[in-house]
C-alpha cells in the first residue's frame, strides 16, 4: 500500500487521482490554510458521497462571490485535475498575485472540484467512459442523468433527451438530481456574481444561451470578455479557443447550468471546454494537466478580475 | 470493469446539411451503441464518435456510402486506457 501524501506540497498535480485522494487533498488544504480555506458540504450525491465545496475567503459575511465547478461530467478527468491545481494556485498566489489578492480581499471563491462524485468514482472502478450521475431510472435498465441537462432553464427542450439510455438524458424533472439541486440551493442562498462551469474537451469558452437563440441582454459585454479571456489563455502556450454563446459555438443544449445561472441574475456565467481538439478526447494524457490548468487559470483570472471591477 | 478493446473514436466532418442529418440518423439507429464524444453542431465542425468494435464495419460502411469524410482519432481506446492506468500507478509508486 502506497502512503498518501501528508501535505499538499507532496501532492502530484501532474497525475490523475481517484476520489478518495481528491477528498484527502481537500482536507489537507483546509488544515494547512485554516484562515483562507474551509470546506462546505452542500449535499450528498445519490450514493451518499459528500458534495464538497472549498470556500476561499478572507472574511466578511455574504460577500459577493465567484462559483467555479469542475467535473459535472465524470469522464472529463482533466477538469477535476485542473480543479485541484486551481485550489492550490489560489492558496499559493493569495498575497503574492495582486489581482487574485484584490479579488479575495473583496470576494469569496467557491470551488466544487468533483461535482458528480458517483460518476467520477464509477469511472475509476467500472467504466472510464461514464458521463452521467448514477441514479437508477425507474422502469429502465439504464442508469443516470446528464447533470448538465437537468437545470431549470429550457428544461426538456431540444438538445436534451427524454430517453434514460441516452448520454444526454435530462432526468424526470428539472433539478431532480441531488448533485444539481444542491448547487441550486447553495447558489440561491449566496451572493454569487460569476458562475463558471468547467468541462472538457474541444477548447471553447461559452456564455448563455444554449436553449434558445435569443441573445442575452449582456451579449456584447460577455462576448468581449470571452474574447479577452481566450486571448489571455492563448498567451501561455498558444492554445486556440473559440468563443460565443453555447447555441452558436456548439449546438442547442437545454437545461444547462450556466443558462440557469444567468437567468438567476448571475451576469458573468461562463462554461469552458478545456483541451484537446481531437487527438485524445477525454483521455488527455496526464502530462497535459498542468499546462491545461495553467492556461485556464489565466482566463479564469480575467473573468474574476472583470467581475471584481464591474460590480452590479 | 468495462473494457474497450478495439473501440475506435472516429472523427467525422460533415460537409453539408444532408451529412448532418445522416449522422443524426446513424446515431438514432444505434443510439445505445454509439457514444458521441463531440456532438453534431454545424457543417464543417467535427463530430467525434466512439464506436464499439462490433459496429465498426457497419458504421464505416455507412459513412463511406454517404460520402461522409472521417478519420480515426483513436485506433484502440483500450490501449490509451491501459497507458493512462499505468501512468497513474507509476505516479503513485
């Protein structure tokens, strides 16, 4: 049996980790940085795993906040791996990087690294290609709901499926999945000003809407900010991203998280699709985790900095 | 543990609206067998599909019959998965 790292300095960010290693990392990070990081359990998954959110805060109550989630689709391993790197980056850069420090001096950051823990555990034990949750569907042999079609934003519309065997099965009703509903309750009870949901792959940065062609009222601002974010992202390794509304950038998708967030009044709602563009797909080699996280961080900082400087 | 020996990931490039419909038709025909990695969006935008080994011949024949351009993005998925597993184990060690 290989001993687990006893502190986050020994944690290997350049390899993929199973769920228990991720949970241990979160606990270590909290223990090492009690004045900055805390862990909030916002709910339980269908299989009773905790839905952990790391809160990065320098104090205050009900501060404006930034929400970041990674890994709502369990097989997109580079997203959970990037989430771990972001968490460490926040604690190491706070007090050193002026932009991040300014954000944390006025705002909180909430980071949910494993948004779909049942699915993630299943990818390690049974099927690496599993995408959905693990809740059984009554009357069907097929298991799970696509947690990014389960939000109350055009729920049930085109770009989602009513077939429990489909990879994009929307579930029986909006927010039926505890993994989704826990975020809904949490976000609605906090002062969230930016909502960023991270997926892989295909190198895109998108904003609402996915369920309708109607442009959002903040289209120009979000489009300009997306352009700046992808430019900053590309400045590190030249990775090329496309950007735009979900429906224009990829396809119609109903019941998605950022459409819901935007309709709740969270203006800066974005979703990423991280590397790659068609060599490895969901099987991005571990050697690309850190470069992916590093470049994504630049774009995240651009969005967070803009959110700080443009209160609403 | 589910294995994916011989599964290929094909990259399709639709060149017309007709191709888009044909790819959707293919997916509808064998929805539970095909795993769409990158969904159908627009003409010129790639679509990535994981095809199980027992459906490969049929799918490739279908694509050729309708002149839908495709390439093999991943030749054998299990090979990549084995490499990934080995990398994780050696990182732990």
